[in-house]
C-alpha cells in the first residue's frame, strides 16, 4: 500500500492479470461507478453496472443526476489518476474540443476580490463538464471485455447470507410489468452517491448505525449556459474565472469556457439563493466581486433557463468505525462522503477510491470491506479537512470547529492575500487544493515564512 493519495508525479496502477471472481456488480453508473468498473474489469470475468437511468447515448445531464446541469471539475490529482486508468483520455478529450490548460495559468482564482498570482504549475485542468466526461468514460469502460450496463433498473436491496456476506442484489427493471430478480455477485460496490441506501441496509442486517459527520451550509447554486462568442470575453483562450466565496464576500461563482458554450454557476450559502429567472440571475451576478463576469453575460445569449440545485450539507459516512462489515460489499465515491460541490472534490475522490480498490485487489483476493473502508477514510481525511474547514469559516455554518479548524481559518486568508503577489504561494495553494500535496504542506516553514513576511 502507498502512504497516501498524494504525490508529485502520476503513477502507473498495475492491475491484476488473473481473475479472482466471476462477477462484480457496481451500483450506480456515474463517474464513481465508471472508475470502479474500470478497475474491477481486471479482476472479475464480468462487471455489471446497474443504474436507474438511461445510460446508452446519454450525452447531456441525466434525470438521475440533477446536479449534472452544473459545472463539474476534475482536480489535478483526479486528472492524473484518470489518465493512469484510461491512458490517452486527456488527449482524446482535447481532440473533441474540450478546453485543457494549466491550473495556475489558465484559471483566474479570486479571494476577497483579489486574484492570486497566475503561475505555471504543470497541473492539468480538463474542462469537459460532467456529462461530456461521463459519456467519454462510459464509452471507454463499455468497450472493455466483460463489462455490461443494466439500465433503467431500480436497485431494491442486497442479497445476503445473514450478516456474513453480500452475495448479490435484488433489482427490477422500470418497464411496466417487470418482475423482481436477483443478480449474483462476488462483490458489490456501492457508488450510488449521496442517496445511498447502504446505511439503512446495514442497520437492517444488524450492523448498527453508520456514524456520520455533517457540515450544514445550506448551499444553493444556479447555473446558466450562454452561447459563444461572447460580446465581451474576459476568458479568451483560458478556461475560467473563479471568485471563491469567503466569509467577507460570501457569494461565489465559476465562469467557465466549456466545449460548446460558456457556463456561469453562481453559489450562495445559508439560504442565499441565486435566482432562476434570467433577470434575477444577472442581478446576482452583478454583485460578484469580479465585475468582468457580469459584463460578459449581461448581453450574452442564454441557452435556456437557469438550473438550480440545493445542497444542504456535506456528509461523511464513517463506515470504518463500525465494528465489522459483511464480506462482499464496499462503498466509495459520494456514497461514502459527499463534499460541498463548490470545491470540486467529488470526482477526484471517486478516482482515488477506485485507485485504492486497485491496491486492495492486487493481493489476488476480493477486497476486505473493513480494511478497504479504513484505507478510504485516510484518502478522504485531507479533502474533508480542507472543504469542511473552509465552510466552517462562515460563522453561520453548523459543524464541529476543532482547534485545527479555527487555526486554519485564521491562517488561510493570510496565505491567499500573500499569494496575490507571490507565485510560489499561489502554486503551493493550488497543489494543496488540487490534492497533489497534503494540506499540511501549506504549513511548512518555507510557506509560512513567506506568508508572514508578506504581512
């Protein structure tokens, strides 16, 4: 096992050459499910991905993913893992017109209205959007031997041998008149997202309640797409302008150049809801601390009405704290931890969870659930610390404020302010935010010295 998910360079994930089981079943056909299916295809003769939605030919937002209308991003570490699992995929996406650039020079990051210094980091940003990325991953995954999709099918529950082992799932096609049936599995991987029913299933099996940790920020984000070219274009050949919400300026946004459009996502917390009518949407955009964003969209042509999504809380499910778990069941992606989406950590943590699953399969036997969830918890620790800590910097957000959180929320604004003039601090921040380096790297003597020297 490696020491953690962080490292300066991509690494090659050596997948199993021999099969260790007949069938793996993946619950959920989204990004996390596709990453998991890719990994499992090397160790099982068959991999079946089950989803309630239509997957084949789905090139836009799906009904089962209402958040799919909004901007999604793969952080730098997620891009590295994706490229390792799907060699050449970044080149393929670029050939399809997806904007690709450097996290430090193609994106403009603003904190409290001030842009941190732009600098080349060598970290790759792929601005594909969720639907485009998911469709491309799905094409790569379904081309693998033994992988199949079971679409438009409800997942009813687990098939178990008492408390000892999960041996399959109960499913029912959404076609009227379809009967319930069971699908046998050597391992079941839950990637059904924040609506996962695994906590309920485990409680019904007698494993007790899964301990949860919540940070309640009452987030609403609203997104509108606009036709290009824009009457006024502050992005040019770059990728995005990102004013990050802070306690001093609590309205944030992402304004991005996408493959076939421009997209603006506005976000507000603690009940501050960006409107869904165009006039109100533009009024909200005008309050952002980066006036170029409003100027860019005020006379632009919208590609439909704004879409909104409410996200009440980040939720971390501590499966590793249960005394035991049934064999044959693992949980990853948003089903294990749902992050505030404005920090774009979800897809990257899903990729890291799949990479971790590779490590557990290398031993030549099915993953041990307790050991896997314990190791996954270590992967989740750092991004949870950064996201939950940042949210808890807002006085009205509900959650546990440890001494570490309070110290971080006193230090980070100083670092971000100093980074407006210091490209070394910009790069350090982006490497931590991109999950290349651990958050503790921002507290190194060198970085802290530069922060406090800047006053």
